[in-house]
C-alpha cells in the first residue's frame, strides 16, 4: 500500500470574482521512502495541493470539493481539525518556501524546535530542549546556537532550522514546498543534499514541490508534471527525462538551455498559463500546444499508461515521443 | 552539550532583554525617574511634612518657602504634601485603568483579528459604537452611573480606553497573522490558543507597549478631568488633576498652585514615554543592532 494516495482531488477557491479552480482531479501516489517531484509553473496549483494534503487550505474561500486524500488508508479530507492537529508535524510535515518568514522572530530557534516536540511527544521541557539540540546538530548547526533568535542566522541556516522543525518528530511524509527557491545556488545544493541524506536516514517519504527540473533530476525517484491543477504526465525520473511524452513537459525541457547542444535561441512555451477562473474547454493546454488537433479543444483527454508507471494525459503522445527520441 | 545549550537559552530570554534595555540611557533615566516617583509617592505618609487635609488659614496661598516647599493652597494646605498623597491616587488610577483597557480591549481586538469574518464584524462594530462616543463623555456617563470614587473612576477610565487598545491590537494582529510562520506553526499541529498566545501575542506587543505607556499618562489626565467636574476623586482627597483644577482660579496671582502639580504630571508622563520607547526597542529583536 502506498503511504499517500491522492485520488481525483479537486480544490477550488470560491471568491467574489468567481471560482478559482486551483486543483482539478489530481491523482498522485507516494510510496514509503519515495521522493516524488511535483513540477509546474507558478500558479499550477502545487502549493494548494500541498496545503490540501495538510488540510490547511484557507477556508473560506478554499474548499476541497471532491476527491480523497488517503494517508495510510485513511481519508484526511474527512478528518476534523483536532484529528488533523495530531497528524500535522508528527505524521506529515511541511517545509515552507521562504525561511526568512517561516520562523517566529521573537522566539529562539530552540523554543521553536522544542515546541513541535512538546506538541507531539510527552517530554518534559528540559528533555524537549535536549532533543531540539540533537535536531540542530543533525542539520549541521552547533547546538550552542539553540538560544539564538532567527535573525542571528543566515538564510541557509534558517532553512536548516525549518527542516529541523519539520523532521523533529520523525514524520513519515515530508512536503517540501520549493525549499530552495529563496536560497543562493551554492546553498541550494547543500540544503538539497542534506535533505536527501536525512530523508534516507529517517526513511521519510517526500513530496518535493519545485519549478526547477535540475533539482528534480538530483533528488527525485518519481516526477509528476502539473499544469493548471492537473497532472499531465507522471512517471519515474527516467520516464520523464528520457521518454518525455506530453507536449507540455517537452516544452519545459526545451525552455532550459543545454550544455551539450549549441542553441542560439531557447524555445519557450508560447502564451501564458490560463486563468484558473475560466479554464479552456477540453484539454487546458490546447491553446498553447504545438501539437494541437481539432479534437483537443472539444473533449478533455483521458490519462493513458504508455509504459508501466508512466502516465500521460494526451492522446497524441506518440507524436511528442517520436520527436523527443530524435534529439 | 545540552546543559550549555540550556543555560545559553536562559541568558538570552531574561538577561539579554534587560541588557538591551539598560543600554538605552534615556530609557534608564526614565525608569529611574519613575522609580523615584513611585518611592516618593509610596512613602508619602513618612515623607510628607503635613497631612493632605491639614488646613491652616494663617498660611493660606503662600508662595513656596522653606516651610512649604511648593507653597500652600487657598485653605492653607501644603501643596507638596498633597502632591505626594495625590500621586498615590493618580498613579494607581493610571496603571490599573490601563490594565483594564488592555485586558478587555486587547482580547477583543485579538479575537476579532484572528478569527475574522462574522466574529470580527460583530466585535468591531461594538467597538465602533464605543468609539462614536467621545472617551471623556463615555467616562463621564460611566462615572455618573456607577458613582464617584477611586475604583469607579478606574473602571470608567479603563472602559473608555477599550476602543483604542482594541484597534491597536487588531491592526498589529492582522499584520502578524498572515505571516508564514503562523502557517508554519499550524502545519506542525499547533492549536488556535497556542498560536494566539505564543506566536501572535508576543509579536504584536511592540506597538501596544508604546500605546500603553502613553495610555497611563492619558488615563491620569482623564481621571483628572473627571475629578475636575466633581465625578472622580472627591475632596478633600488629593489627586493631581484635582489639584490642577482646584488651583485653576488662582492661576493669575498664585501660579505655584498649578505649576507644581503640573510638573508632577509632566515628569511622570515623560518617564513613562521614555520607558515605553526603551521597552519597545529592547523587546523587539528585529530592532536589534
């Protein structure tokens, strides 16, 4: 059984300006110990999916309209806030995008790490601080700095503290929402490597949300490409990177400069992400798709499994697939 | 390792903040001034050369001299003694009424801002109704309803300051609650009470502390106005505002009757403001150099 299974998850925001369809029928599974990369442009619904799993979608205006979030066979969408509080931090943890604002400025980092521990484990204050010190050492910060405030740390160090908080109760699933976006490139590599090591040591599964395919290539086992609230292609790292089958995925790869080839110009994907309040009829990528056929704008394509574990939401994947092989 | 970590934590909590405050020379001056005031006022039965209601018509309306440090009033009462005794009433009213305002206004403001929606609408409209009445008139009507006396004056002044504190707290909390660390603490399983008390409250205190230190000063003057129209402190009990208004009619010929109580009020307000600024700088780690 998979640790986490999202089945047909749909999350909408009901605002005065209309219904924002952030996540539409998303299906995704995360096995024990696996790292799944969730890749997509800004506004693709990645963060909403993450908040949905934690049952933290701001309500109002957000609402999980339909679908199931099966965590170890239990549907998190049906749990009440009290039950969810036990799960958050202990079973499922989240790392936020910006470490500068994800820590409380008036509490010491020791206080903040100890807080999670004390919330979920029956430990005395002193024991919780001892454990917090261990966590700090584990992310590579000397435990003497337990009594310091967030502003006394650099950005990369703060992200380490955030990671220490997230992992303090050894959760089974870690959701990392663009954990390295706010960091320098040099620090990015360090933090990613550390997250990977810790994940392996603790046997934690991870959902890594990012828009950086390079980060995905370094860390993930499985990849899911998200577009306008849907997963358009998913599969193993190899499936996505070497046997690209969806036109959108292909477009993403073509937008990255290659070291091997001498390209004068990149081929960006034309147009913009559709307004989530009025998604196009049929396939939501069709207005931007270079392979578009008449039928695309009429009906929503089915998801097909083109190889074991490799799913594509495009009936014309063969065209894309062939082109990719030529490269 | 852990022992060391624990002790370094303790130091940073208490001692470091105290240190930061002590570095601010003006704030320390303010604190010393206020402590001196409180000591003088607290020890008034020992220090005051005369009783606060001791009348002596032979020395009525005397200018300051060695026998009467701040002169005497129209009934020959020693103004210096009356200032000392009056300070007890004034300072108590100032501090306790601000406490009442902070507690009621603060909890209303925090709840409104944190929960938002219908809770906020209802609570803030109630505050708006309170705000529509000028605070001095509100205090007058409360005092008139409850009757005069020190306790009722404190309640009246406290209630009339609720809207201010509710507003200050609300705006501070609104800007805090959308910060990512609040979401982060929710994501590790913290409940509403914990988030409010441990994360939001300490972060929104900085503007409130400054407001409260000014508020003590304002409460002292509001209480004085109440005494002036005969609703607050009843004669012969001395109170700084009452002393001021009592000497008002003699201001042309005997200015010492209002100048000295005025100086007492001014020094207290100054001390409180200096302390407020110093506290804000010390308590807020974001302002650390």
